[in-house]
């Protein structure tokens, strides 16, 4: 039973916490809003798990050659292909069923996420740059789903910031994969063979810088200042800068970062930084009231 749970990769559901961002930044803390966003979180987690399962089924041979992925339930032989496919059908059916409750727009956004990621699993992940763009697009969709569940319109700068931060983390993951697979890159992820270390390093610097700029512009956007009733949100930017610098430190000096979710779970300075960032946003908002 544990293997079937692991196949859904519940640890990676942390990525879906982005559906809560519209609720947090709009300060809609009533029970109905919490209920709808938690439901959206569950729906997106189910759709993401269905993609993980089908991806592991079709990547079985390649995963068995990977130094870390070979321990996954299907690659390690703990779960056979057909039981895994049955779990995929059950999880996907549940995702479709629950998503209809949140309205047509959320339903179509989730279908879009599922279709795009199917194309990703069946070939687009082998195309350099396209692979990470699709990953970043998936994170933007998470914010959209959270906003639509609450009937909100997210600001353009929030969406762009989400996109660039996701790009930054995705390229960080590619860098870590390149270091792990220095002997035979093409035997694992095909797109890795088309990346070079210098290219990845330049892109990481670029996306990190654009992430900070887009977040800063989000904080001074008129719509943001209207929502928060203050122009002091800009002072949370140093905490964002620290978080990015910390990830750079882990990526280059500690050789970590291949799994951003694991990093955010286990790195104490990053956890403290995120809590301080969230706390400072709440303090700024309530002082402004």
C-alpha cells in the first residue's frame, strides 16, 4: 500500500501550494474561500499525481538507469505496470469528478494542464528549453486555478513572477541532473545532452534576476497596492532575494537543488526565510488596516 501512495508522489503536492497564493494575496480568509481553495489544491494534486504515474509507466526503462529514479515504485519493481495503470485511471477519474464542482473554468484549466503534461511526458520533455517552459507554465496554471476557484483576477506581475521563479528552479534542477549524469546524459533525459554548463549558469543568473524584478514590480503594481491598502510590500523583497541566494548557495556549493521540493522541506534557512516572508506580508497588511 505504501508503494501505491509513493507512486502518487505526495511530497510533490507541495508545488500545488501555489493555488493558495490568490487567497493569501487577496486576504479572503472566510470559510467558504478556504474550502474552495483546499478543494482546488486537492484537484490539482490528483491531476499532478495522474501525470506522475503515467510518466513513470512510460519512463520505466530509462528510470532504471537513473541513479535516483531507479528507486521509484515501478522502476524498482515494487509495482507492476498494469496495477499502476489502474491507479492512474482511478486517480484521474477522481480528479475530473471533483474539478467539475469548482466550475467550468477550473475544469478546463485542469484539462489543459493534463493535456499539456501528457505531451510533455510523451516527447516534449526531450526538447531543450521547451521542457522547462512547460514546467513553468504548469506553475502559472496553479495560480490561475486558485484564482478561478475564488472568482479572482490575479495580477499580471504575480503570474510573471511565478513563471520566472519556476523557470529558475527548473533550470536549477537541470544543472543538478547534469552533474549527476556526467558520464551518459543521453541515457537518461534526452534534453540534458543539448544543455551546456555555461548556458545553464547564464540562464540561472538571468531568471534569478528577472524573478526579483518581477516580484518587485508586483509589489508596486497599483492593483497590488489597492488590495493591500499600502505601498510597503516592496520591503519584503530582501527576503525574496535571500531565498534565491540561498538556493544558489545550495546548488553551487552543496550540490543540492535537484529536487526543489526536498530542499524547501529540509533546508532550515529557507524554511525560516519563507516563514518570515509570509509573516511580513501579514504584518504589513494588518498594520495598513
